[in-house]
C-alpha cells in the first residue's frame, strides 16, 4: 500500500455501497425472468433448437408461461408434466409443448412435493457437471502449468467465424497471450435467445453459443499442453440471456466472463430490473463454476470525461464488488474494470492515470483488476497510438494490475490487422519484461499529485454514494450518473420478461446455489 488511504474513509465507502446495493438485492430476490427460468432448464439438460433455430428452452418456457404465471417459475409445472407422463424427457416435452399438445398446471400438495424433488435431481445433475468442469480446470492448471506472472495478457480474437477464430486464438497464445477473449457478435446481447451450434457469420464478433464455447475450449486446451501453460478463455455473460450464457460457460469450462452490473442497462438499454435479476443469478453460477468476472467500468470513460467521471468508476467498482460477493464470488474472481482513457493533451495525464490505477489497486488489493487500453483518444496516427499503448502497459506494470488487455494502435479506428496484434503483443512483452519488478520501487510522494488525486477521487466517490444511499441506485441510473446515460427503471428492453415471484415459486438451481455456498 503506497497511497496511505484513510481507512475510515475506505470503510465508509464500502458501508455506503452495501446500503445502496441492498435494495437492489432485495429486488432481485423478489423477481424472476424468462432467462433465469430458461437457464434452469439448460442446467437440467435441455438443449438444441427446432427447425427454425428457436431453442427448445424458449419453446418450452413460452408454452408453460401461456398456462402458468411466470412468477411461479418453470420447475414445478414442467416436472409435474413429466411425472404425469406427458412425455418421457425434457426434449420430447418441449417438442410436444411447441406443437400445442401439452397443457401445464401448477401442482399442489403431494404432486408439488414430487415435482420439486424431481426438478432438484435434474438441475442438480447440471450443477454437478459444472463442479466437475471446475475441478478439471484446477487439475489442468496443476498438470500443465499456469501463466508465469501477472498481469495476464488478455487479447481479443473474434472474426465472426468460429473456425477462423480458433487458429488466430492459438497463434495469439503462442505469441504470449494468457487470456483469449472471443467477443460476441454486435447485437447478440439484444437477442432473447441463445443461438445453437457452431456459427460462421457475425459482425465485429462471433456468436456466443455452447458449441462455439466447446470448440474454442478444446483448441486452447491443445495449445495449453503445447506451451506448458494453461490458456484462459473468456466470453460475455451480459444482455438478455445473461443467466443462460453463464450456465453454458460453466458447463463448457470457460475461465472468465464479462459480467457487469450496469453495462447492459447503460449501453444496450436493457431494463434495469431485468438486468439486476439476471445478473444475480448469473453471478451465482459464476461463483460455483470458479469463473472470474470482468466488469465494464471502462465503458463509462468512452462517453464521460475520464477525469471528471473518475469517481463514478470507483463507485461502480464498489457496487460491483458488493453485488458479486453477495452472490458468492470471492476476491480472486473480481476482475473489476477500469481504463487508461484520459485525454493525452491534459497536463500531467500520465500521473493522473497512475493515481486512478493505484486507487483501484489499493481499494481492491486481492482482486485481479482488468486494466483497459486507450481507445477514445486513438486518432489513426499509428505512431502516437503505439506510444500511448506503451504508456498504458507501463502504468499497468507500475500499479500491479492483474489482467492487461492488449491495446492496438488502430484500436477504435478500424478493425485491427493481424500484424497490429503482433506488434501490440511485442509492445506489452517488451514493457513488462523491461519493467520487471519496478512496482516495488514505485512510491509516490505522500503529498504529491498522484496521492492527492487518489484521495480526491475517493472523497468524491463517498459523496456520490452518500447521495445515492438517499435517492437509490435506480434513480441514479435514471439521472445519467454513470456514463451520462439516462435509463429509467420502467424503460428499456426485456421488462416484459420479468415477473414477481409468487408464494409458490420454486427454482431448484437457486436453492442449490444458495444453500450449498
């Protein structure tokens, strides 16, 4: 600890974050969504899609919802139908339901007890499969070896074609990448279904599907054995299908998932209530699967000024920490996000970046922080961009960031060429190797600009949290507090897929994930 932050102020910030977050947790506990219920069906083993590409989980849930209120959950009506021998298995039941030949009811008494027990056995098998994949990861890391140091070098590969992504990802790992991120096709977060199968078309990314997860995981396992170090895989658990993608990630042994508490609300206009309900369930799955989450505070600084809005990043990090730990995640799973986005023309910009990065590092000393490269102020001048990325890499080394996303000199200008990626990896390797253990020698002056700025941002964060504790997080989001985006609680996509839980509500996945923590 080199900033000597006031411990009382730090405790106050966390206390306020809990006060702001608790009403959201109560809200999430009181509601369910179509995606939470579909994720439950996926954990029970239902997969595949009809001839039109609509997943069977969507077909089955829609049929149940037509007969039984969503607030009762999907488990009791579905397993009651199975026990009544409407069908021999989930897939056949979904097919019959889609054809309109099955009717669903909310069972009572002994029928409800039997349906609850049957659903718990089926969903429990899926959660045991996730447990097995977590154990498998731990065994592979021990057997193959891990990345030799942090920060882990994190690089994006996403052509739109999973079969093109695979050789590029393997080449990136051979060039030094520790984490491969397959970002999703633009717009997938707005789809209220998860596509099926291996996909070969995507815009600015590749579709997140179970088959794509499986193919890339197998390819990176092969490369991990070749290199003698375990290469991690990440994707996105956000958008309207956040819980389902989290479940699929656990089943296919992904290692990290983008999973921010507010990103979908702010930048995809997804309803806040839908997002917070889905987020809590997805983080419970991530906790069980041993997946590291990455949060998206860096996005705030692409729309708001990185100096003026620095405290909103800290506030969001504190809230993400609270929501994550409430859902069962541990410190080592909190890849809290922030970014190197101050305008280079601002005097002392590098010192200010160091102040913000050190503040995050010292507020969350056990978390593998995810440090994002400059994008907003990339101009197309590749020489300037390469230099900025070098400064970014140096800031990451000096401040002990855990996950360093590789910046490319054409970032946010054009889709980077493969040669851009190779040069970017050379840049980060040179800086990290040259800096070595420089962090242990870096001690900002106690009353210098860096320490003073960090204390200022922390103080502004406490002030904002104090106001939010009175007004509420939903009002703060509606007022444009984060990223200058105004998102009212009753607006946005997906609200029609939210339901308040009834007294008869049952979800075996939630029961297992919460009771076995």
